[in-house]
C-alpha cells in the first residue's frame, strides 16, 4: 500500500473521471470511496497496451486489495486449461483449474461464483472458507480467457461490481484488439490488391499528401512507395507545364456536374526527368461538410499510344501532302474542261459536274486531315487580335446563302445593339463559324438557321455566339461525341450529306486554342443550338 495516498492520487490523470466511474459501479447505500489501487488499476486497463500486459496489471494490482487473495488468467482450448499468468502458487492453480466453476465460466457470459469447501481451503492452506469468482473475458489467440479471484468470506455487492467492471473493461479491450487486427488484415489485403493492379493507384488525404502508392506507380514514375508516401503529390506526380494541376482539377470540379469525378491526359516527369504521357482518372471523396477528405487517382501509362498516334499523324500528313499534287492536277484539268463545257453533251456535262463535286470533297478531306494532324501535333499558331464579330458573321452567312437557298432555308444573322469584339485569330474564328453554319445547312431540311450574339455568356468576360437551326437534331447521349474524330451521329436516311466527321473536331480544337468553350443543346427532330464562348476584347469599349 502507498504511504501517501493523497500524493499518489493527485498524480493519476483524470482522477475525477475514474472516481465517477467507480461511484457508478458501487451502487449500494454503503458505497465506499475508491482506493488508490482501484484507480491505478482502472487507469492501466484503459491504456493502449497488449492484452498480456493488461492481465498482468490485474494480477499485480488486484491482490493489493485486502479482500482479494489470488488472481489468475487461464486460456481454454477444446476444454483444456492453460495458465497465462497469476500471482499464486502452482498447487493452487492446478487445483482451481479442475473445479467445475471454470467449466461453467468458459461458456457463460455471467460472473460465476462458487464457495470453496472447508477441506479445500485447508488443502490450499488459505485458512477459512472463501469464495471463487470466475468469468470468460473473451477470445485471445483462438482460446478463451478466464479470470478468477479468491475472495475472503462472502464478497459484497460492491466487490462483485468491481470485479465485473474489470471483466467488462478487458472484454472491451479484447474486442478493440480484434477490430484493430481485422482492420490490419483488411489493410494488408487492400495493400496486396493495389500492389497487383496493372495500373498505378495513389490515395491522397485532405491536404493532398500521399497515403497510398502502389508498385505500378513505381514502374511509371521511378519513385518507390517508401519515397512517395507522406509527400505532396506535386513532388512525385510532376508536370513541367502545371505544377499544381490537381488544384486546377479541384477548382473545375466546383463548376462541373460530375464534380467528384475527373480525368485528364498530360506529360509526367519521372524521377529521372524523362517525360511520359499518362491518362489519369479519379474521384474526390467528401465528408459530411462537403469538403474533400480523400482523392483517389488511377494512372495509366499511354506513352506507347501517343507514339502510335504520332506515327499515324505523320503518315496522314505525308499521305495527304502526296495526295495534294494529283488532286491539284485533276482540279486543273477539270477547270480546262469546264471552260469547254458548252461544247459537251448533256451527259458529259453531268459527268463533269459530278467529277467536280467529288474532287472538291477530296480537296476538303485532304485539308481537314492536314489540319487534324496540325492540331494533334500542336503545330497551329494563332495571331490574337481584336475581331469584331458581326461583320465577320454577316460575311459568312452571305457566303453560304446560295447553298441555303437550294434547300429553301432562311439564313440570318441578328445584329447586336453595339459593336462586339473578341480576342481571337480572325482566320481561325471565321473557320469555326463557317464550319458551324455549313453543318447547320447540311442537317436542316426545312426551316431556318439563325446566328445570334449574346454579350452575356455563361462565363464572365466571355462573348457567346449561338448557331441555331431547325434541323434533324442530335440525341442527348451524343451531344459530346459529335466532337470526336470521324464521329457522325445521324442515320443515312436522315441526311445524305457526305463528310468524314472531322469538322466539329477541328472546331472544338480551335475553340480550346482560343481558351473558349463550346456547348450543344439539341433534341431529335427539334433542331440544335451550338454555342461558342470566346474571350471578349477591351476594344469593344471604344465603340460603345
């Protein structure tokens, strides 16, 4: 027993809280104040220690109470008792382990109690008759733990409550241990699964610090898991053109309908500073306050695909250049025949007209293929300057009026109340809207095509121009696919217009080059509206 109870009690953390716990356990009217030993034992049992250290603490501190003789813990496996730890003689443990009370305790949830007979007490040399309490604490290493204590005379209700409290704490600690072990097993299983993925996987916390990094990412970036863990993503998933690329994706997610899902393609610098093209996709996991709690990123090496695409573009570029020479020659000879068309028969003039049309399509296809190659190789250079929209749109509509008249379509451009300018490359912007108007005429069989300028775009400081037709329309699921290469969404019976499906891909690429955006709103049979937003120019203020 300590000589200075007051000094020892003041050294215990949260003493008042343990006192309240024990007061609640001592429920009878003759409730006693908790002793220093009780407080110290409770404190130790609530610590984060291995289970054998906890039961050792019980064996060390509980017998210090004047009403406890002995304490021990057995493990039972298939009915066989094995002693783990105790504070008594081997004779007592051997004898007590044979008692029926242990067999009862091993399968019972309650605190079992048996009164030792006088001859048992004499045999164990413990003096007078005593009472034995026993209970199953829980599972430990595929066995059950049983606690026992030899109590002087009849145990009081308070003493039984205290023993029961110790048992409940140990049960909780064992359950906690089991949960932690299960979590560790799941963690190990997850680690094993992620290490065997064919694609790289990284998990970031709310501060964008790496918490999981698998082996495929080591092959991709050169950084081993030990090098990458606990570092900022920007240190190991490096982009030379945008160091904080994930922050940009997070900012975009706030304005996107799919705000928790993202994807991108870019060049990544490895540990050896070698560039590699990667495709990333992932999602943001948010907490109840809608704050990003975790970010999961799947990374795939697409360098070989980019190399194949580069070679394909080189082939297209070479083949198209080679085609231009014979196409130009054909066009020259056809122009000579056109000059002598009045000397040809009606059938010959029909053949000549069809040949001219086919040659013109071939010329347009060659030009589109060349431009696609330039876009994908990033060889397009823009000359930005203030461009007034209405005069340019009026000229485009005037150029296409003849084709619209052949289909009896009304083609108009609405004049805005004031002059409106955008920052753009004049030639490329004219190509953008010329292509959109041409497409609208192609896929409109009756009605009209209207071009309007709206100074208030969806984005601040942007000018939005709409090309609205009353044509065949586009199913909603194809609204974004129409901007893919070689993608045509209409059925042949809806329109007989020819085309390779490259025009809208070029349009979107040029819009992106202008730091603008393009959107489609359409319904089958109800027409389409394609909206292009471009950065406004300060030059418009001088014309207000």
